[in-house]
């Protein structure tokens, strides 16, 4: 088939980039977000549902670099109420499984002013863990999430293959070179 679009050069290029982005991102309606693998752990905490949301709270599997990506995890815990746990989220590149990024309560950096700090989660019998990546620094590629949680140095879960997703720069979809965008200030 052919695609026809008329306009100035920049407008046509952007329309094509948007078209490729929509065709490239995984379809979360046909790809079960709960098709994740339990690798190890006691099972004392279990993830019942995982969702990726955009800035507007809409469930999606396609994001642009610099936008907001929110992961919501519904969990059930057999640990005592208010048990402390350390949370780890790894970002793996697909299909080779290369570990390219992480979020952790053991070494948490919220923003440039906060610096690194050690934190923990206080678990209820049932609840929601919300991870906000604002802005999302990843660049063009397919990724999946790796989740681990520890209670008193004991692994309670280790899941792989959670919520596969696609990230693209908003103006160029094809390059698969660098993995992340580094915020900085450039002066002259």
C-alpha cells in the first residue's frame, strides 16, 4: 500500500514519524501486561496487575522521550502490616535483555536537588505502588520492566518481562543508537 500526505516538508516528515510511532509501539490490548515471569522469591508479596500510563493517565505502551511514564502496580502482601520493603525496578532492552537503567529505593534520586537517598516502602495487606518517571529519559527502542522486592534482605519477588513498551524521540523514530537522554545545561 501507499501513504499519501500533502504539506510542507517539515509537516510531512512529522506526520510520517507520528505514523511510524503508532505502528511501532506495542499494542497493549493484545499484549497481556501480566504475561510476566516470576523468577524467584518467597511469594510473600505478589503483583496482581501492572499498567503503564501516559501523562494524562491513559494506558499505553508507546512513549516519547521526555514525556511522563507512570507504572502502577497492584500488589497483595502476606507480610505484617507496615512491613518495610526495598523496591527495585530495572529497565531491560528487548530482545537481548540488556539491563540499561534502574529505579531503586536503596539508591533513589528524585530530582537534581534531592541527591541520592535510601528509602523503603511500608506495605499494607493490599495496595498500589506508583512509579513516576518524569521525564522519561530513554531513547528509541523496545524495553521491558524487571521488578524485585526485598524484606529484611529476603527476596519476596522477582518478575521479568513486565509491561513491554516502546520509546521514541518525537521527531525521529528509526535510530537505535544511544539508550537515554541526559539532562544538562549547555552554556557558551
